[in-house]
């Protein structure tokens, strides 16, 4: 099984990243000004090459870990030991209820969908749920909002799909903090990386054609996963983010509770100016991989202008790679949802990215 592709200097860049020959020891204060880095003396230097951008990207991943806690290393990996608990034959797909080992003494429940007419190696999509009590059951089509049944819908289109539970949703009860994590967010990232391990090792999946899609909670977890795991070749985020300063007018209580990143409160005082990363940078960290953003005009959770701020800031990084058309944002005229036309546009985008 292949392992996640992570920056070679990730363990070093918590304390410093190099811009040219001089070390950068602090995050850049302007999270929307991405094509510059700081020299050791604090002066700005323009980023004019993808090589230099990758050095700032390492800084971004390091800054995310200051808030989320460190990404686990390979020592946490154990055999996946996938167990199939039950199967259901649907019209076009087989639905399997499974669990897999994320780490020692920790099994994640999930639904795995396999198309019945599967021929050769198919693309796969990891499907992350929103904040809903039934967790994985919603993208699996077993309840909740019919507009969020994307694991089932994508499987019916010929993708192998996997919908896992996030900690303390669905069938998955776990205290991430007792297990040594600094945030539930980082525990989710690790579990989702193990989910990618499962997909790339599943018979019939092309390991070079794996993507991720999610709404709301699943929307930002899609971006977090794709930032740390370059095996994700396409990301679709629905109602998943805006800039921290514009999240509920800068009230970051929604980001700082135990289901997310408590250090936003305990270390950074819920002050967007002090948090060492923002979604401008997370979005840019995906470049040049394709990313589709569905940001409704009436979303009362992630206000639209803050989404536009992030997309506008990230586009120059995509342009640096000659990939401007790979970052796409649409704005459905609705509230916090993922309506049919937006999903159809997202599925078309995924198909182009993964050759489906």
C-alpha cells in the first residue's frame, strides 16, 4: 500500500521555513497575500516560482498544526483490518457497512459503496458528512437531507465511495483528547487519511484517481484532508468555509469547541488576527489540484463575501501553476445547502478531474 505524500520538511517547518536562503520563523501576517514570504529580517520577498511557493505551503501546514496539533506520524498506522458487518444489494450498487482500524484500539464505522457494473479500475470518492446525528448515514442515503446523499449518488455514477463517521457522530463514539490529540479536527484528518488508505487498497479502485467531497463539517474537513494528503486529486467543498474574520463577524466560538480546535480559544483567544492560518491559505495549499467550491448566496453560516475573499486570494497561486481553471466557485441562490444543480456541476467537475 502506498503512503500519503507529505512535504519532506513538514517536521522541520514548525520552527522555520526557508524563503530563498533565509529562514522564515513566523507566519505571514497577511493571510490574503500569498505570493510573498518573509525573510529572517521580516522583509517581504515575492514568490515567483512553484518551488518557492511549496516552501510557503510547508509553512502553512506547520501553522495549521499549531492550531490543530501535530499530524500523527507513520507509527500510528496499523493494518486496516476492514470488517464487513452487513451488505445490502441496491439497484445499481452494493452497500457495505464496514469498520476499519484508524489506529490501535480505534475502529471507524463507514459505508462503502461498490457499483455493480464495475469494470477495470474505477475512480473513488471519500464522502464526508455534515453536522448531523446520523453521520455517515446521510451521504449514504439512509436519512437526512436528500440533497446530501452524495455517496450514494456518486456510486450510482460508477465511483467506489466511502462515507465514514466523524468522531462522535453516527456510530462512532470517541474522545480524541484522551487519545492525545489536540483537536477533533486533527483526529478527523488522520481517520480520513486512513480512509484513503482503504480506498486505494480496495480491489477495483484506481489509486491515482481518488477525490473527496463534503458539505459543511464535511466541506471544511475535505479541505483539511486535501491540504495534508496529496493523494486527494480533486476536492469538492459545499458550504465549508469562509475567512475567519468574516465567520459570524469574527465570533469564532463555533470553531473553538471540542468538536473542532479548542486552541482557537485557549491559545489564540478566539481572535482571528492571532490565528496563524486562514482558509485563504488552506485553499491555496491545494494548488494545482482541482477544487470546486459551492458557496450559496444566502448561507447564514459561511457568509459569501468571506468565501470570495478566500477564492480571490488563492487564485494567484493557481495561476502560478498555470491552473487557474482548476479552482472553480459557484454561488447557488439558496441557504446552507447543496441543491441538485450545484451537485450536478460538482459531479461534472469531478468527472473531468478523475477522467470519469
